[in-house]
């Protein structure tokens, strides 16, 4: 297990206990976000490292890995300060980390990773992080970008850290376990569509909020269908996982993803053209919790234990 993720997990549990005791004014949405820089991002980087253990990541990515924990701590401290310039300045540290990692993603794509589906997915995942971090800065500064107010601003940051960063990395591990380019049970076209939906879905959903309810509904359907397909691919891929702990965790991740995406579908249908079936606080509590801890956490840990080693030995500086 990644050391930074363990330290971050202990700190997050301490924040949870302190908030429940009334020592910190942290809402559940705040805690869901903080779980991303403290635990999800280091686990995602660890999963990428294990998959590519024979390869050399781009230099910006190597630098970002070294400073990830201090930058996550800065983002955490920003929630202990009232929204304003000091809080936003602390959040800016996380934005700089995410921008550095995104530069590594750009280098990956320029080095030809976009020609291979499973190699393009981490590049796309890294590119989403600074978008989420920018919305975090807006939230900590108390801004209302594009007319959106809290908690939507912070929820947008949450969206890009989980659906944007973590989901493509999980899709990559599932694809590698399935060996889709050799397995007759899954066509290459289906796998490409699934990976494309997972990678592009977060951006489409974000665009849907700007372009209107019809576009938003279509984008939500694409993202929900892609992530449910990803969950089903977990169940197929689990047959190729030998470690019992990994099989259990990947199975839990698949079940949690289906549950979370069913809630997301109900939310999208309720937004247009019907009345909402679920309130925003309920979505954060149930969908967010299942997505963060069931799907993302169990998925990242499970695939880190089970990921097959088929590394590309060519590094890109």
C-alpha cells in the first residue's frame, strides 16, 4: 500500500472524527472532496506505477509524485480557514500539483499514448485533475463561477477528482485484466466505446450543465452507461484475478458502481423533464459515499493488488 495514501487515510479519519465531535465545521461534501487528495490521488498514482513498473514516467509526473502529500495537506488546511484569499492560496498549492501532473499527462499523449487505449487513459485522467482543482480554488475563494453556487462549485471539484481522475485508471486495469485485444468474448470496438465513455463522460457532463438540460441528460446517460459497463467488465475480469483479497475488493467496487450509477441516473431523469427524485444532499450522502468508498477506494486497492504486469518499457521524459 502507498505510504502517502496511508498517511492521508489516517488524517482523513481524524478529520471525520473531529468533525463529528464538532471540532471542525466540515460538511460531508467537504470530507468527500478531501478524501480525493489525501487517499484517492496517491492510490491512483500507485496503481499507475504498478502497471508501468518497468517504464519511466515523464519528469513532471515524477516531480508531482514527490510533492503529492504536502500539496494534499495544503488543500486540507484550506478547509480549516474561512473562504477567502488565505484559503484559496492554500488550495492553489493543490492546483499547482495537479497542473504539474497534467503536464505529465500531456507528455504521455504527445509520446504516442493516445494511439493505445489503455495508455491514453492515465493521460486523460491526469488532465482532469487541474479542472477539479480550479473549481476547488473558486470554492475556497467564495466565487460563483458561471453563476453556480455552493455546494455545486465544490461538487464539481469532487466530480473531476473521482469520475475524471479515478474512473479512467480503473477502466485501464479492467481492460488489461480482460486482455480485450485477444479475448473473443469482447470486441475491440466495445472496449474502445467503454473506455471512451469513461474518459470523455466527465467532460460531457460538465458541458451539459452549460448547454442545457437536454444535453445534460444525454451526457449523464453516456457517463452512467459507461460506468455501469465498467462495473460489468469488473465482474468479467474478476475471473482473471488470482488473489482472493483483490477479487473481493474488485467485486465490491463493481456492486458499488452499479448502485451509485443507478442513483445518478435517477438524478438525471429527475432533473429533466421531471421533478427531482433525490435532493442534492441525498445524492452527496448516498451516491457520493458509494462512489468514493465502494467503487473508487475498493477498486483502486483491489486492482493495485491484482493488476497484471505488462509494462511498456519505453519511458518518456
